[in-house]
């Protein structure tokens, strides 16, 4: 017969209490992880009760790991890329989004896109949305160029004949999984496409050619390999809208003509100022020469007096000189009157 509680020794009491506590702890743990453990058993996820307890001790959310592992096993992803429970825990502890990576692997497998677990978790840890990238690879998305969120303007370019064209484009892209790590983002693609469109329009001889065949611009831009070193592959570039702007060539020619006219006016003014300065210089020289003549004329009476004193000049010679001077003054006065009369006649 089993002994009663009153007949137990102190050692037996301690052993019984210890076993009871162990049983209660086991029940508590089992009750906590029973649902997850049963799910793992039913789906053959390969996660034991001991593994669930270790996850809790390592501060890993068992629900996230179990559900992610179940999705991988049930979808058949683990057949192509073996994914261990430790790998899922490591990615969780590194700050990754484990369910998102598993969903991306499932979507890639369904779409026959080569994507391994190592590549997927590396992309996820790099901050990229791997699931969105796979969706974009399967279903391409459209990017407006220029980006309407940043600017409401257009891509302005000038054709060879000087006419400005304003264009808007739509770029269809899909994700390039191989270049998703380290590849440039949408901003780079938009900038490159905009640069290519402006360059293509600028190399066209006439704006009429662009308006007649906008597809030629798309073909030229696509041939430039704009998706190099980016996370996307350009599927197509479509010109959504194109308008005629200003005549930039004519405006530049008018501005250049106005600038040339101002330069010519400045040079003419410079020559006029130089001529005026030369005229004033000549007038100053005339006055200077007249002063010299006056000085020389002042020496004439002195020379006449010296001639009288030396006997080289007689009285008759002196009077003859006076008569010659009088005749000269008379002729000058007559010539001045006739000149003024002729000018008055011309004016009438």
C-alpha cells in the first residue's frame, strides 16, 4: 500500500514537492508552445519543442519563425534552397523581416525567377523591400519623367532649328534582382531618361521631325543603355506628351544682334571722343603757332629800326613797304566781303 501524506518523511516531502513543481513548469511550457509545436508536427516543419524553448530564451519570436518555416516548407521553397531554423533565427536577430523574405522567395519561385535565400536576406538587410522588388520584376511599374512629386514641369529641350520642345515621358521598368544590391534607385533612372530625351531632341535637325515621329526619340534613348548599374531594367520609354515652346534660336539671335549693336555704338562713341580730342589738340596747336607768329611780328619793328640805323633801309623803301602792307589789307578786306556775300546768297 502507498504511504499516506502523514507517513511521508521530510526527504520524501521535498522530493514530492520538487516533482510537482517540475510537472507544473512542464505543463506551463507545454501550454505556451503546444499550439506552435502541434503546427510544426502537422506540417513537418522540423521544429521541436526544445527549439521553441531555445527561441524564447534567445528572445526570438517563435510565432514568426514557425509561421515562416511552415510557409517555406509548404510552398516547396526548402526543396530548392534549404533553409534551416537557425538561419531564420539569425536573420530575425539581425533585424530582418523574415516573413517578407519567405514570401519573396515563394513569389520568385512561382514566377521562375532565380533568387536564393542568401541573396534575399542580403537585400532585405540592405533596407530594400525584397517582396516589392519581386512583384515589380513580375509586374513592371511605370515611372513618370519628370517626377510629378518633385516638379510639375516638363523636359525642355531645343531642336537644331532653335524651337523649344516640352516633353513628358513614362518609363516602364522592372526590377533587376542581380543588381538590386548596390544598384541605383528610381531617381537615377528618371535623371538618365530625362538627360537622354533632352540630348535626343537637341540632336534632331528640326522640331517637325520630333512632332511627326516621337517614337524615334524613344528608340534613341533606349539604345543608350541607361539602366546600367541600376536596380531596374527599362522595358520601354513612351513619350506621353510633347508641346512646342518658344523660338529660342530667334530670341538668341535677337539678343546677339542687340549686343552687337551696343558694341558698335560703344566703338563709334569711342571714335567720336577720340576725334573730338584730336580736334581740340589741333586747335591748341593753332593757337600755339599763332602765338609764335605774333612773337615774330613783334620783332619786325625792331628789325626795321635796326635797318634804319645801319643804313640798310631808306625812307622810300619804308614807304614802299607800308604801301604793300596797305594793299594787302585792302585785298584781304575785299576778299572777306565777297566771301560773306556769297555765303549769304547760298543761304537764301
